[in-house]
């Protein structure tokens, strides 16, 4: 919706001052995921290591609802998009 999320592409990944996402982030159906109760965890799922490489064991690829796999995700308010932590792939 024409709003600035970060000052540069690299600031999303390097934790520079512009990396803290500001303003609303909208889902495809127009909900602000930072405030809407439909999004209780507010995670960005990415399956990457902090330097951007593929976290092969933690990407939820091939996960099924009966599985117990973990994937890398970052809380959107954390300020570094790839500063992820492992979360159960079943997390809504």
C-alpha cells in the first residue's frame, strides 16, 4: 500500500537502523498483521540462517500437519529479519 518498510534491501538483513519494520504490514486480504488478533505470533517464516544461507534442517519444507519439524522464523518486531529462531512448523 505504498508504505516504506525499510530504508534499503540490505537493512532488512543486516540489522541497520532502518531494519526495524515500521508501520503496518498487510496480509493479502488487507489485515494489518501487527495488530490483527488473527495473527497472534507475528512471525516472518524464512528458513534461512542469519547470513542468508538456506537452513536445510529448519525450513519446514515437506512438513505435514502430523509432523514435528522445526523451521526458522523471526518475530517481526525484532529488527533483524534473518535473526531467526527455530519454531515448530505447526505454529499458526
